[in-house]
C-alpha cells in the first residue's frame, strides 16, 4: 500500500514528549504497512539559543522562525501527517493540511489552560485552537481528554485515548547497591527520589516540606532530585535547613538516568497536574515503590499499585514515606504490584493503537 505517513516532532528525545515521538516512530516502522517518515528540527531545534534569550518577544520570534523552518520540511505527497505534540506545534496545522490529505495530532496536556505558566500561554492557547480542525486527536489519558473537551471545541468522536509506553529494557529492576556504586550515592542511607522539572504543578515545596518532616523520624534520609534547580526552590531548601540532605543530579545518558530508579528506596511524586506522568511509570517498571498525588492522570497510571494521596497533604506524604521506608513487607508489595502494572504499558501497544487510528482515518476515503 503506497501511502506515506509523516510524524512531526519539535522536542528533544530526552524530554517526555520528545521520547514519545521517537519511541512511537521506532515501533511504528516495525509494524506499519504504510511508509513511516520522521520530520524533526534535529540540530535546528536542540540548541541552547532559545533558552539564552531572556526577552519574551525575541524568544517567541525565534521559536516561530523555527516552526516555519520545520513546516518547510514537510513534503506535498503525504497521505497523513501526525503532529506528535500540540502547543506551539499546533500552529503548523494549516501548513500541514495544505501538504497532507489528513492530520492527526497528539495532545499531551492542556497546561496553558489549566495551570498557566507565563506570558507564553496566551500564544499557546491560540495555537491550541487549531486542534479542532484535525481529523483525529490522540490524547494520552482520560484526564487529558476531559480537559481537551472542556477547553477546545473539538468533536468528541474524533478523540482517541492512547497511553504512553515505557521502555522495559531500559527501566527494569536492578541491584540497588550496584546502582548506588555506579552513581556515587551513599550505600547506607534511605534515598527518596523525585524526577522532573520544578514547574509549580510539580509541587516541589510540598515534597521538601514533607521530607523535612520525615527527617524527624529518619534523620539519615537523603532526597535526590533528578532535574534542574530553580532559584525559588533553592531559597526554600535553605530556609528549611535542608542544604545537606537534598542532592541534585542531572542525567544526560538514558542508561545512567534509569539507574536512579534502581538506587532509590521510593519515588515521591506530589505533582498536581500531569497529562500522563512518566516518572511513576518508569519507577514501577524499575520495581520502585511509588507515592504520588491523586489528581489528573496519575491515578490512571498508578492505579492501586502505589500510594495515592492529596498532593497538598504534607503530613500524608511524610507519613507514607516513613511507612514505606520502615516496612519491608509494604515495600516488597508495592514493588511487585507496581512492576506488574507497568507491564500494561508499552511502546509496542502505543504504536499498535496509533496505527489503528491511521487506518481508521485513511479508510474513510
């Protein structure tokens, strides 16, 4: 069947959304009867210039120029274009419609509408409105579907829920002490892990305050944050007197990043808004117990395989961290249940379900 499908990406592979695009592409080419092609900014995108521009207008102009460059890469002979991320990338939908017969878009979250972050959000909301004019909309959770239909005038019949996958070859149980040795982490201290950015929705202040309470009962505990530190959080760490108990790390290589899930005793993830929530899934696939917030998509990912509580319950997070650290039977139970649940998610499954969406659209001709 001589049909050409193009996946369009605008995120680096080490981001959650970028990993989705690259993983989906790698698995689609194994199973699809269509020609699958991948269009990305590559070096044009993954540089540091955008992050060095502090002026909002210049920053936005730079991003828009890059979107134009990406749109020029699109060919005129594609049967279907799959835009793998909404947001600014949704602004190229009109150009993609001129060059492709059909458009599918993946919406990961509705952050600009639900938890606005900056002055960029007004431009993002405008770009999001293009989503309604696509042929199918893939959303990564039921929670995101509800948000989409709340804020975008889209036909519910066009919307399909397809969960992210997880790389079970990368994220898997390994020896804890060996992982700590490789990462240079202490062998004899209880380690709490948190992964991700420090956007307000990630709720890092609750994490730090609950960890401060935990230290009253487990004074040797160490909090390891894999991600960048912001000035606001750095000030909070100092005000709480946690300078020696919070360790920041950045992991560039995937195989090193995965080891942090093996080295820790539990993942604490108090985020109050997630379109999907990759860290809890990666933790469960690694056999790491999960304590997380009970809002938006996180219950869909964790189910009954982790401990879910109100994301603003400082005392609750402190209590359950202590329970997991002090109760070996509970740790084993959560580890086993989490690992079993993680097997419900795979990039192979994500690709199969996405391919069904392509077939559905193309067979409408």
